[in-house]
């Protein structure tokens, strides 16, 4: 029977250092890929959150304005409020929606809004929301479903306020 020689001398210090260095490089590469993926996931989640909030607010605005009997747009923020009218405006990057005397503010996102008269019965709305470095812009046109008046009562600047009347209780 052949004799098998066994040499159990162990691992040299140089081999141990090389294996440790190689494993450190592999773990470092894997960890950096993991961190990059995590940062991308967080950034995408934040952007989706801003987009969802701006879309929710824009849908609310559209729902309120579609059935209005009258629209009046202005380039000034209202200082007093007529309880017979509803208001939508942005002041200090906070969106204010005053419906039937009840004020709702949206401050999770920094808002900018612009109202434009596109036609006698069509109002164009440009709503921009920013949070951190995520910026979402939503633009839509609303066709008034009720017959009524549309007045541009603003000056020469951006139309940042809409005042509207609805007969809903």
C-alpha cells in the first residue's frame, strides 16, 4: 500500500494577511453596493412621497373647482375672506384651501401655485411641490361643469389665488 505523506505545517503569516486583505476588499465592495442601493431606494421613496402628496392635493383642487359657479383669479393673497366664497392660495410656500369657512393647510411640501385663464370656461393650474431636493410639477386644465362667470381680477403678476363660489352645502 502506498504511503501518504501528510504535512500539517499550518498557514504562514503571509498567506493569512493575503486572505484577510482579499476578504476585506470583497466585503468592502459588497457593502458599498448595498449602501448605494439603499440611498437610491430612499431617494426614490422620497420622490414618490412628494409626487403622491402633490397629486392628492391637485385632485382635491380639481374636485372643488370643477363644480364652481364662478372663478376669480388674482395676483394677491387675500387679507379678508367672504364666507360665501371659497379660496385656494399659497402663502409662504404653504398651500391654503378655505372651503365653506374651513381652512385646511398643506405644509409637508413647499408649494407654488399659478392659475391662468385658458378660456372662458377653462382654468389652467400649475402646482409645484418641493421637498428636500425632490421637485414635482403638476399642470392641468379644468373645464367648469357649471355655467357661470370667470373673472380675471389680478394685476400683471402671477395669478396665485383663486376665489370661487359653489352652492354645495
